[in-house]
C-alpha cells in the first residue's frame, strides 16, 4: 500500500515535495560523480547571482520566492563552500550584500555543460507527460497567487460552519 498515492489530492504537497527531492538528489549525485562539490539546491542562488551580480538576502528571497530562512540557510552553505562572499551594505550596515566569489564564478562555468544536459533531459522527460507539466504548474502557481490555498480552505470551512 502506498498511502501517499492512495490519498490523492490530500497528499498533493507531499507528492510534489517528494518529486522535487528525487530530482534534486539525482542532480546532486551527478555533480558529485563529476567531481564537483555542489548541491542542486544551490543552483537558483548561484544563477541569480551570475545574472544580478550582488543582492541582499531579502532581494534573493523575493526574486526566487523562497523563504528568508531558506535563503539564509543556502547562502550560509554557499559561503562555507567559498562560492559566495558577503560585504556590508554601505547604506545599511545591518544588511549584507551577497555576490559570487571567484570560486563561485568558476563553479558556474564548470556546471554549465551539465546544466545544458539537465535542461535537455528535463525537456525530454516532460514531453512524456500527457499534459505540459510546466504549463500546468504555471497555471496552478498563478491561481495560488490570485487566491492562496489558505484562503480557499478558510472560506470553505467558514461556509461549512454557516450551514
């Protein structure tokens, strides 16, 4: 018995998280086997810093729509690996600005060929689905932006209690 599959809609978040973890673990394994000390979960921050050069934790959090604690955790890990550097903001000493170190730039160059293969394999994998998963995910995300699951459930519970 697979309870998660059996629960269907009730376990949607769990299934999505499980799928995410499987993909992340597989890609991290590829990096490790390629001799790279890099984790898949760090990719978005690395890529964002390649594009934006220097950002605060709050800016990274907002840009990637990740929680502030998650960004702090990932940036601490990237800092420990020597892939980023931090400097105090000259306008607000409480803020730290994050940018790629020379090692971070080099890591991005090293993973770039792997990223192209990942992109292509993801494309092929997604084509196997009966519907475009990226389109469906975009629609679901937009729908939650318009009305969060919290609001949906709260309204339904209130309507039930009025009956």
